[in-house]
């Protein structure tokens, strides 16, 4: 006989499985700045920041196949909405709240379906600066809106460190692009270091400094040393939604090219 206890136990096992898979994923940082919004992460191979619609972009951590499924579903849903109704009707509230969230919740709760392994961030460029926002969507369908900053990482403690690193989120809206990128890079380092530390020290005495695998990265320039080591196998990727497009088209989204990213990273590492 299947009981509520069995259901709760099964959901708990699924949660533990997904959380374990996400622990070592590369964090993603989203912040507003004076001319729009940006999403930043460090990728190992596959691209991680994508355009969804005219004023929307997306990034995630988790299984690449699940990320791709959500990306394609988001593109199809927003374009269908824009075609059948109006481009002005396309919003993250409708996409995340009415479409993606119920689907993820159903997949997570159905014991006969493989759950999605991902955490994701959606960014929306408002018609005016006050309308800029982020939505964080979790593997179980839970989501929340954030007006200034959004972070996802492999552990809650890593996300807390990232938010602590960013500080006063309301100040971001007046920052220039490069300043905001430096803030995002510092937050990424804080999250990635914390997630790695938690994973490496699992089951050990965390007060024993000799067992700290990140001891060499805990010095005065910890973020710079850590990022330099991560970039031996990774690449900083930055997507922008710009209110004032510099192109001849109405495109708002663009990825920073390698030269732009390299210049900003070099300044950060100095």
C-alpha cells in the first residue's frame, strides 16, 4: 500500500540526488547595471548564456540536456506568445509562472518520470530601468523574482556567500558595465570557492586548516588566485541585455566577445 510517508521519502531521495549532482556546478551571477542586465558564469565547454526572446536571456547550471530542453521550451513558448498575442505580452512572469514552473513541479513529483537536474536564471529587460528583473527557477518548480540581483550555485551556503560579496544590490543600477562585471566576477569566485570547499571537506573536521583544499587560495588576493587557476580549464562567459543597442537592428542581447572578456578579466586579476 502506497502511503504519504512513501511519497515524502521518495521526494526526499529525488531532492538529495539532484542536490548532489548540482554541488560542483559552476555558479551563475545576474546583476543589473546602468544600461541593462548581465549574466556571468565560467563554463568548461558548452555555452551557458542564451537569448530567449527580444528582451529576455537565460542561463543555468545542471545537466546539459536538461538545460537545453528548458532553453528550447522557453524559446518556443515566448515566440508562440509573441506571435499569437503581442511581443509586449511576452514576460517572464507568464513564461516561468504559468508554463515552466508547473511542468518542472510535475516532473519532480512524478516518481515515474526522470526529474530535471538544473537551477536556472532568467533575465528580463524592462521598457524602463525599474522594470528590469530576474527570475530564479528551481528543479522542483519553485521560483522567485528578484529586481536587482540573482545568483545560483551548487549549495545554499555558496549562494549566501555570493550575495554577501555583492552587498547592497540597489547600488548596482547606477554602476557602469565594467564595474558591474567586476562585482559579478568577485561574486562568482565567492560562490565557486564555497561550493568547492563544502564538497571537499564533507565528513572532515572543517576547523583543521591542514585539510583545507583551498588553503592556497585563502590569501590576500584569494579571488584573483582562484580565478586564475579556474581559467586554466574554463572560460568566462558574459551575456548582456542592453537598453541602448549599438547595432543597426533592434537586438538587445549580445555575448561579450573574447577580447572584451579578456580585457575585463585581466583588469580583475591585476
